[in-house]
C-alpha cells in the first residue's frame, strides 16, 4: 500500500489527495494542515464578509466528514517543520495537538500555498489592522466589523481583485469605505482604459477611490482609530479609519521545500516540472507555492485556485506512478465588482515582449445581445494578437454582470489554449438567440475589429 502525505489542506493538497484515492482506493492518504479549515474555499471569503454567504461553514467545498468518507485522514492544527528526504527514511516532522512526531511517507506533496505580503511599517497584529487571505484572517475581520457601527469609516489598501471584492462587501454592510490604490486605476491587471470602467463602478456605488496614491504610514489616532497617510502627485493626504484591510498581493510559502532541497524560480516559487516533481526524490509540489507553466510565456507565477486544483490533481495521479502533465495556464481570471464583471486571459500588449512578436491591441465595444431585445448592454473588449501571424495572444472584457462575460472570456481562453488565430475565432460556431447573443457574438465582433486594425496597420507598413 502506498503512503501518500500532503502538506496543505487547501485546493492543491486536497485535489491531490482526492485524485489519489479516486485512482486507487487502497492508497493511504494523510493531509496535514496548519489551520482548522480543510478544503475551505478562501475564494468565498469576501462573500462571507459581505453577508452574501450566511455562514462560515458554507465556504467548505467539502466537510471534514466528506473528506474522511473519501478515505483521507485529515490532521488539522498540525504544522510541518522538516522533511527527511533520505530515500530509506522519508519522514515529515510535524507539531500537532499531540506534540512533535514524525510521519513516514512514500510520496510527499507540498501544497503550502501563499501568504499575504506585509508591507513594512504597517502595525499588523494591532486591533483594526487586518490582512485578508486565510479563514482566520476572515474570522478576525468579521468579528471586528461586528463591533463597528454602520457608517464607520474603513479603508482597503490595494485594489487588486481581493481588494475590490472586499470593498464591495464593506459597502454592502453599510461602511463608509475608502479604497487606496497605487496605480492610475483599480485592477492593474487590466489595461487602464478598461480598469477606468471598474474604478467608475466602485465610485458609483459610493466608495471613495484614491488612485495614484501610495500609503506612507499607518499610525494610531484617537479612539482606537488609525490615521492612514498617503502620497500622490496631487500632494499628501490623511484619513482616519476604524479599520484597515491590507490586500497588496501574496508571496509563495516555500520554507519547508527549500529546507528539503527544492529549487526556487520565478517570484521565489518552488521549481517543478510539468508533472509537479520538485527534483527532490519523492517530493512533489503544487498550487500557489510553485511556479506556473504558462502556455504562452513558458514559466511564470500566477497563484490562482483554478490552477492549484489542476496541479494538485496532476500530482496526485503521478505520485501513484502516473504520467500526467499540467497542460499550462493561460492566465484566465474574472472578478465581479458590484454590477460589473472584469475578465482577462492571455497577455496584454506589454506582456508579450518575451515572445518577440509584433503585438497589436484593438478595443471594440459590442452589445451582449440583440439590441431589440430588452436589457442589451455594451461590452468593452480588448483583443491582442500577433500582427504578423494573426495568432491570438490575449483578451480583456469589462461589462455588466448580466452579460455572460465569463462565458466570453472562456471562449478566448479556449482559443488561446488551442493556439488559434484571431481569424479562427471569427470562424467558431458560437451559440445565438436574440436574448443572449447575436449571429456574430460580441467575441467575434471584437475579433473582426482586431482584424480590420491589423489590416490597416499592415497596409500602412507597406505604404511606408
Ligand atoms: C480572498 C481570496 C479570494 C480569491 N478568489 C479567487 C478566485 O475567485 N479565483 C481563483 O482562481 N483564485 C482565487 N483566490 C486564490 C486561491 O484561493 C488560491 O490560489 C488557492 O487557495 C491556492 O491553493 P493552495 O492549496 O495552493 O494554497 P492555500 O489555499 O494558500 O493553502 C495552503 C495550505 O497549506 C497549509 N500550510 C502552509 N504551510 C504549512 C505547514 N508548514 N504545515 C502545515 N500546513 C501548512 C495551510 O494551512 C493551508 O491549508 C482567492 C484567494 C483569496 C485569499
């Protein structure tokens, strides 16, 4: 019987454990995790904070009982501190409720995930200053918010997708919310032209958005509040807030892997091959702690739940002797911000530079469905392609939540995965009925817009 051990009880660790049990129900599978939240959807945290999801327990993808019924031994509140990789010993040292012990393994998965970046000078640990990454962080935020009167001033530092989601949640709970963003628009993973639509949406819902503003200090103010100082091109400013949530990115958690001899690559994440091998015998890794194989860029680091699930599944299969490979990400992401949805896949113009191709980007506005049918709304769609070969390189979409944006970005993602050209997208047989689309779907209208722009640019180059 194979003894499979996973460190990390979130997307990657649990995906590996479930896959191994699915393939061979005789496999002995143990998952150790530092916290008390096996298989929780941390992606759902903002919706528990907002109140859209009524209870914390609802965020569990599966309960502990479900996991145990699947044949997985779950050891929570158990911290893994060292791996003895000696071929004959193969042991993991853990500290859990019963003290320090060693667990032997045949194959070990490291799925230690990511941790939030803690900017220097921010007094983390003080009441009112919060991170938002783990379930424990979420419990602390929810408990703190419950003590605040509605209308209290709260601040969110960082307007990536998590900062935006929590801003929406705080506004929904009736707090006077300020979102502070260093870049010119929120959601800097989009081109500013599209990000500006998202910035406007946040303001339309009553939050204050300070763009181009860097936090220069967070210091105590009267009444247990916090004074947040910011600097921007228009000068320095200060605001006083009852609660501050800092969401300025994450970094991979790699200490255990490094001590075991694993190499680090992009963004300090663990190097793995496409089978999720670390190079240390019998040690595998998956999820936010590892580099990401990208179908256009080669190797990068893109910590996402979608990717962690797939990588964990690949690792679970290969730990039992399989030969599965992770097919690679194209960086597909989507976020709901109030009544808007913003999505992207592939590369933006400036991100194509490693490919050494001439990129061309064209923005098109197209209706989501036939205008004569009530409720039609415009979608802003940016398409990036190789001007010479016509190969599709990326797409971004912003529009109303009703407009099936995730379906449309997934059409582009599928096209990217299949290495289609922009012209191939125009040829796709996509569905149509007037309440939902058009004979040429908005995706294809945008592809046609890109083709016209490419033809004009190529013609201009010939004329020159
Ligand atoms: C608020 C929020 C919203 C998100 N929304 C989305 C979304 O909409 N879509 C999307 O694709 N992604 C989203 N993500 C990202 C997604 O949640 C992560 O990519 C995913 O959780 C990564 O899974 P993981 O298993 O690699 O690591 P993690 O979820 O970080 O889990 C790491 C695990 O390792 C354990 N661990 C770490 N070190 C040790 C140790 N030494 N010993 C024992 N256990 C240890 C932890 O306890 C935990 O169980 C979101 C993330 C957050 C925080």
